[in-house]
């Protein structure tokens, strides 16, 4: 299965690959077709080793080094564990250069899709559409005072469309409607983006306050994605302590 996952991800031997079978209780239809769902990730080996060396040099012992997308999935899993089991729910993590859609049937992850579009992709589209520098486009993105939904290009339109298709597919397959899409990551704070998804998917797209799950904690203000990066690190640390996860890369 390792080789199949590597081929599916399209990565060579210089990447570390990890995978997990996520539907431990497949439906009768899936059993007949020998179908099963796999959540997989890949990280460049040289990057992992350089991070490990830097941490050792600074006298830290690395406990967990995982891609941000995997942390995003772990955050959604944590939230689902505390929700009623008889609902379907969706989560959309929006990062800097990518985003990930996670759809659950009850507490079981049934679909995970990663898209090569994120906050910086949108900001660069605004820079091109309005001839702006990066800082000005970022302020426009954050302001919520201007509807830029018609100036994001074909990539963003396809992104919205694919999220809607994924929701429809899961609902037809499991017979449960996903009533809300919880948006988190750096893109969650922008009302225009939430409104775009509301319109595209025909249901509320609401911001999910990840840090709110752990109580009122003020993140450090050290950059545009600082609150979300802080939330990722903090929640991953809590997960490790709770689950007793050992060293891994």
C-alpha cells in the first residue's frame, strides 16, 4: 500500500509518506467493491531532517513534525468527537497556499480533498485584478468592506464549485445533509470569503474559532497567519498529550 499511496500522491523516494485507513467500518457497498478510504500525506525528507537538526541544536527534542494539512485534519477530528454522532458535518481549512475539505458522516471521516488554492492565491489574484502591491491587496482582503468575489479568476471559481460538488456527493452517498461548513485557518476571518461559500454551496459557511475550543487564549501577534499558526501548534501539543502520541515525522 505504501507504493500505491506514493504513486497516487505523485512523489518520489525523497519524500516521507504516511497514510492511515480511515473507514474501519465500511458499508456493504464498499465491502463488495473492496473500496476503502485512505488519508495520506507526504513531506520532503530533507526538510524533515533539517528541522530535526535545528531543533536538536537548540536543545529541543522533536515530538511531532507533521504537515499543516494533517494538523488541520486532527483539529477537525477533535471537534467532531464532541459533536452529536447522528449528524453530517463539513470543515474547510484555508491555509496560505492550499486548502483542505474534510467531510464527516457522524464521527467518521468520509472524504478529504486538498486544493492548491489559499489566501496568498487570492491576494495575488487581487493584485493582478486591481494592479495593487501585496500589502494593499492584503488589506483589501482583510477589510470585508469590498466585494471582490468577481475578481478572483477561474481557479477560485473552480474551488467553490468543487467544494459544492463534494458536499452533494457525500450527501447522496450517505443520505444526510451537511447543514454547515465550518471554515478555519487564515481565510476564515474574511466575511467576503464566507459569503462566497454561502452562495456557492447553498448553506451557511461559518468561521470556526479553533482556540475557542481550548478557552480564551490570546495568540502572539507576529505575522499575518500568526493566530492560526499558534492555534495549530497549541492544539497539536494538546492532542499529543491527550493521545500519548510518540515520536514521528
